C-alpha cells in the first residue's frame, strides 16, 4: 500500500498565507490561523506534498495505522485549507454530532469530518471557536 501523499512540510505558514492571491481569503486564513492557535496552543504546521508543499495548515499530530497495514502514518488533529472557492476546516471527527451548534454557526456546509465555509463573514466566529474547541478536546484521545 502506498504511503500518504500529504505530509508535514517545512513551508512557513506566514509565507503560505501571504501567497494567497485573493485579499479576503488571505485575511480569513490569518483569522483562522489565530483562532486555531488560540484554541490548540499549537503554532501549526503546513502539510502538503512535493507539488504543493503547503495546502493545509494543521495543528497537533497523531500516528495511526491503516487497516491491514503495519506502516504508521502521521496526521494532524485539526486543520484548515484556504482554497480559492472556500475555506475547508478539517475537524477529524463526525461533525454531525454537533449539528445543533452547526445550525447556529451560519452559512456553511459540512461532510463527515469537514466544514466548508465560503467566507468568515458568513458565520459566527464565537460559535466556530466553540466547535473547534469541542473537536480539539475530543481529538486529544487520537
């Protein structure tokens, strides 16, 4: 089985955020970086690959094994990716357990472990911080 195509890199987070073309996405990424740092007390780290050394900003890390594999892999506990079309938050858990809180956050979509936000102006940052905090606390057992 092949290894992971996304891994921790040494790309500077500030450099990565400053390279975001759209000013509003750049500001949203800075705000999220500060928010995640405040909750996790972790400076964060870029995650990427050879082609793109910084496309996710991850916080914390844990090691796991895939089913049927002896190889160990490292992954972040929480993270976000400032993409062109939206901000993707990787919460690494079934976010539907927090559906009541999600319904109060504002305009967003979610999948099993991710939250998708077009822009931070569409959401309640206080509620988002609560969701990130709850998820971080849950993920300490990873």
